[in-house]
């Protein structure tokens, strides 16, 4: 086998890029050193598929050559695997990549055609010729085409033959009923059993179904079902119901390919504090053929509208777009002639706008993930700055401390304090507390005791105080801590609380007095960090409580005898089986097991009024 030299530095860089891709359906594009697209592929899982090119040796020489030419990777995410298939088809037709051999044979996905014949017929085809009929699709899901054709066949038994039928041939009686007519699959319009006007009405209704306009037809079917049910014709009503349900579940088009959209530019933006991301989709003849995301650095406090206007002009100029319609997420003012700006609220255009938003959010997420992976310290600093801005803290929360109590009906009451420094757990600074002054299950009093003990000691020893205290609880816990920290100890430490809903799931961050809910997305990195802190302190306190409870459960009266260790206790229990039998044993029995000295200590402990000697020797 011929060997291809692969540059290790380039391969390592491409591996890192592949590992940063999302684990979702989409299409990927490989570019060579000149920036030309040399390969387009589809994937159910982008990260796994792309990484496989660089993680192993390939048996195929062609694949090895392809990998050696790759210098950059681009990708587009979609919602489903079917949409990835369609998008791959469109991109290959647009760019004709050098290494996409399998998809250059002209094959495409099937469409449904209504012919331009005198008596039109409806059929499935993979060849598009607009001169011969009206086409709907293409469809990526073959069963959808079959179910749709079957639906139309049941609703309108139209002709399927290839005979050349004209008004003259019908008038001359050149045609006769075929088997399809006798088995009720065709209405035999060639013999005049149905007029051309009625036949064309059926064709018009079939076109509406293919366009997705089914509401009127469904209403008509529903009315028919009700009338048949009222006449006790339940079998006929059931047959119409099956057609109704098939029509209800039918989807006439994909979000990636739609015959209703022609030559449109779609833009969406995700605005940030320092950077804005703009996604661009170009739709030609109902298909997405270009998809790019751009990053714009903000020099001043530009608004999203200002950035989007700048991006639209630059991107359209770069790619030479002449689209007369531009779809945007909000109204923008553009000085372009004969250009309409659309802000869709529903329908196919709204789906395209949502797909553009999905891509721009994924691009932003990937950029952030790459940055965090290369510089973990930068991620920690970013999270601390976000928390500082959310809570309006006077300084960066370099050290965060969180408390939690644990007990069962007040027994074995303990508490834990964990410390996060620069958003990372500092386990050497964790502390455990046994509740000493509180009786019964009083969480507020227990929290106050622990906070008082910790911060009074830190105050005396002049240890650096935390920048933020987080309580594993809501408003009540926050107020209990505040009374100790501010009112008793006179310290100024910001206090926040993590509140849970009725399903015991953390759902909001509280801050201030009186506490107010801080707006924060529950799927954000910062909120996940706060939940991680909460889970860590809960785990830490629960583990300490379990250890203390376990020690108490195995503790016995022998543990309180000074001079009696674990080995002596084990010897006694092995011989006498229980503490009760040990307490009832004579001096002679104890001495025979553990010796004179230890036997005397044990006997004296259980017989304090008699001393170390039995009554017979006193």
C-alpha cells in the first residue's frame, strides 16, 4: 500500500477541532489549504463522525489522501438526521467537492409530480423537468412519499396508466375500462365515467394536500365522519377516520428544503458583551446552499440592530447575493433598493429563522468551549465576573463558602462548610461541625451556631473572610445567617441563597435583604456552578452525618471504660457474646479472658458500689 505523509501538527489541530464539534446531526465540510471545499458529509453525531477521520489509519487510499489534504473544518447543525441528508445533497450540488464521488451520479431525493397531461396523473420521480409537470418535494423520508401517494390514491382514485389521452381520443371511444377501474383504483376518466371538470377538481384538491393546505379537507372529513356516525354507518366512518389520521400525521415538507421558498437570505444574531455572532443562510430554489457564521468584535456599545445591518451589507457583498427578500429576527433599516425585509411569525420562514438561530447559538457555544478548554483560568475568571455582575458584588468572588445542616429528627445533628476558590473546590479548607448548643431539629439555630463558630474564630485569628456566603436554602436561611454575620459579628460579607421548588430542584438564586430573585438561565454555566456548590455541601454534610450515626450505632458501654481498647473489647465479645453478659460476669470469668488488671477495671465499671473485688473477697 502506498504511504501518505500526514503532518502531525496539522492532524493534532484537526483532532482538537473535531473534539469541539457538537454531538448532534449536521453536515461537515472539509477545506484544503486554498480554502476550497473538497468534501461534504453528513452525520448523525458530528463530533464522533469527524473525529473518526483523524483517529485511525484508513484502509481506503482515497480516504487517506482526503485526510492529508484537509486543513480546516466547517459544519452546519440541523435538528434531524433526515434534514442532514437533504442539506448534504444541496451542498454537494452547490460546491461539487472533489472527493464526493458517491453523490456525483445525478441521483437525488424523490419528488412527487403532477403531470401537465389533459388528464393529469400523480407519480413519484427522481428526475425534475419543469416543462412536464408541477413538482413537490424533494422528500428525504421515502415512507412519507409512499404514504402520501397512497393517501391520494384512496382519496382520489386517479389514473396511473401511460396512455396518451386527448379530448379527440375520448370522443372517438378509443379507450375502454381497464382492471384498475374494476378494482376501484381508477375512475376511468378516459371513458367518460367522470367528467374532466370533476377530475380536475380532484387534482386541485390533491395539489392543496401536497402544499400542506389540509385544514379545509380535514374539516370536510370530520363532517363526513359525524354524518356517517349519525346514520349508524360506522364502517364507512372508520375508513374516513383512517384517512383523516394519515393526513393529520403527514408533513408535506422539511425545514431544510421547501418548495415554497425561493432565493432568500436568512440572518440571525446572538449578541454578547464584547462579541456578536451572525449566522447567514442562503436559500435558492427552496434549498439551503450556503451556511456561515461570522464573529464581530464590538468596539463600542453597538446594538444588535447596528451590528446586524453592518453584517448584512458585508456578507451579501462578500458572497454576491442578489436575493430580493431578507429574513431577520427583528426589523432593521437597510438602504437597499427593491429589497423586502421579513420578520416571520410562523410558517416555513419562521422555521428557517429558528434553524439560523440554532446554528449561531451552537457556534457561540463551541467558541466558548474551545476557549475554556485552552484556558481554564479564563473560564473561572469569566464565571466570577458574571457572578459579580449578577449580584453587584463589591469585589470578585474569589472565595465562596457554603453551609448545610444534616440530622434525623434532631439526632446526630451536624453541619458542613465547603470552600470554593476561583470556582474550584478547595477541599483542604472544608470544615465539619457537630452541633453542640441546639436541641431538636432546628435548622435555623443550627446554621447560626455553625456560622457563629466559624466566623468568630476567623475574625479573632484575622483569617481572610470569604467574598460570598451561599446558604443551601431560601429566605429563612439567609436571614438566620445575616443576623449572626452582620448583627452579632459586625462583618460585611455578601449572602446569597439557592432556593428549591416543590420537586426539591434548585430553580432560583436569591440575593439582598429583603431577598430578591436574580434572573439567570438555569442551563447557563454560572447556574450549573452554583448547583455544583450546593450539591457538594449537601454531599459533604450528609456523609459526615452518616459517619457519626454509624459510629454511635456500633458504640457500646465498653467504649466508656478507660484502659479498655478495641482488642480487649473484641476478646470479651468473642467469649461472652454480648455486653449484657459481660456486665453480669464474675471477676474470675473476666480475669480468665483479659487478665487481672483489665478484668478489675471492667468489673469495677459495672459494679461501682462493690469496687474491683467480688463480695466474697471483701
